[in-house]
């Protein structure tokens, strides 16, 4: 491909077409269904789908069809289907994934910024869904337009944009089954919903952690009692829950005690972590705004990297039954509720992990206290297949031509359920999981923003990947 033409085309499309439409998409409060039970009636997910559908149709890609797929009672899915260029049919289907649903707005946005107010400032587009993950569909189509303008080619491409990713993609298995015949032989999956450790090179995500979540409630009384009367007679629910948590986690080291939640870390992933840290020393410590004087779990950066990507962790992500301090009276409370969030190694069996957690929390409970588990969720992680020569060469070329620096691979501590679902459905496919979510993109929190220049360059890199995929069947 003509590099200059590719760069000019991609940048022109971003500046003249993508940015306007993406900014308008930011203004749509398309909150994911887990956070908006009335999503169907509110219509914001449908509005986001319709907005992007119109933009896709206006691209007038030769032979492309654009459909909104709906299954009864499920969130809508937007699909662009572009036939293969002549002579590339043997390459199979490239499936390019993104999502249009968003995290809740949350408070605390900086002055002049807001979740539904698109703002261009210092080379960034601010607003909820700008980086996570509204840009993905635009980037995928612009990558195709760029490669065609630059003399490249592509196999069959399907752009799939769901509207439930931030809720764990609960509707996606049904859609994959519904669309299986239509999707055909998927040989490449491109996911633009992942992160970048810096903006100087392309970062490939090679693993994602799984998860187990459950709401743990411990009840000791039918109603609260005066603490001066009941304490020393009735054990506090908080003390019981502390003992149960000690079964799950070493409170000194943070190590999860349940063997079912651990796996052996592949040598290949350890090597990738070492190479990433060699390029970017201090990477992990730069990601988080630690309080002054606060120390990380360990000073060994490799151990931090493996903790974040291949070891299980427990976080207490919510609580109930505890009044705010200003409202706290001298009461021995009847119950304590905690929301437990486990991150699992990419290859751990989430069902086995959940069963182990359940046994630990419900067997021989101290004092015979009543334990309830609710809002249970389990999802497997994902470990990427080894790269085939054609894909590695394409990534090398993209790194040299677009970034002037070699690409690097790293694991991510979060989860993208879609990756595991696709890997199971298409075990022979190659995966390119990347994206423009830099450490300062603030996904899920106030001041979310998309680094526009990096998003443009990621778009160019995907053009090289799609061109190489088309030629891989030769």
C-alpha cells in the first residue's frame, strides 16, 4: 500500500467525517442495560444504533449491507457486511468488533466537561463513550476506506457493534448462534476495545482476566439492637464477614487462598511482560494516582504485572447495611452486605472458581450466622492464540510504517467477554485485540477522553492487518 495515501486518507476521514459523527454519538446517553433497566423504553441504545447506522450507510462501501439485528427481549446489534475483494475469498471473514453502550455518567467531571457534552480540547475528544468504545466502528470502516484508497485489498469484513458489552455481553451468545451461518468462517477477529500503555507504539492485548462476582450478606439478628446491650452476646455481622473473607484472601499479602482460582502462568506471557517493562520501566506505577507515601503491593515490577494479568485478586466493590458515619448510632446492626469482585487468571475455570468461593462462604459459618449469596456472576477470561507469520509480519510493518516503533504485547487485567465467546466459536481464528484506551483515557470514570492522533494511527495499523489478512489465503 502507498503509505502517504493511506495516512492522508485516514486522517482526512477522521477530521472531516468521523469526528463530527463520533461527537454526536457522545451526546447520546446510551447507558448499558445493567445500569438502565428501562433501556428499551428510554430508547437511547436504539438512538445510538440508528445514529451509527446512518453514518455507515453514507459511506457507500461497494457491495456493503448494513443491518440492525434484533432478537426478542435483547439489546440491538448493528452489522455491516462487506464482501471480499476479487481473489481474496479464501482468506475467510475478518470480524471487527466494537460496542455502542456506555458506562453510567458518574459525577465529578472537570469544569466545562460532562458525560454527554462532547468537548474537543488539546487533541482529545471528551465525553462518555468517546474512548470506550464509540470510536471502534468508525475506526474499522475508516481502516477499510484507507487501505482501498492506498491500493490495498481486503477479504470479507463484518463490523459487529453490540449494545451490551458494559453489562457483560449477556445477549451476545444468542446473537452469535443466530448469526453463525451468516458469519461463516471467521479467520480474523479485530477488537478495538482494549488499551495502550503509551501512545508511542501499538499495543496488542494477549490475555484478559475472567471474573467471579457475588453479593455476600451475613445476618445475625432479625432487627438491630442497642450495642451496649447486645455486644458481647451477639457476634457482629461484620466480624463474621471478616472471618469469611480470611478464608478467601490473605489480608497481609492479598494472595487469594483458594487453589481453584490459580493457574500456571505460560512462559510466553511472562516473557511478554518482561519485554514490555524493558521498553517502559515504571509502566504500572505510572497508571494509578497513589496517595502520597502510598506503596504498591510489591516493588518488583514483573510481579506487579503478573498480579495484574495472571493472578487472582479480590476487591470489595460495594457494601450495604453500614450507615454513613454521620448517621451511625450505637447499634449492633442486623446484617452486613459486601459485593465481592474476583478477577481470575485468563485460563481459570470460572464455574469451578465460583463453586470454590461458594463452599468457602457457606460451609461451617462462624456462630451459625445466616449467609446469603446473590447477584452471582462468573465469566471466563481469554488467552490469545500464537500469532501466525502473516499477522506478525503485518504488525511489524504497521509498527515501522505508522509508529516508527515496534509493537508490544501485554495482558490486561480487565475482561472482554466477547473475546472468550469468539475464541470458543472460532478456535482457528487469529486475534488482534488493541485500541486507543490509554492509561489517561479515564474509561468508566469522570473525564473520559479519546486521544485523537493515537486513534488515527491505530486506524492506519488496522489497514495493514486487513490487507495482510486478505493475502493470507493466497
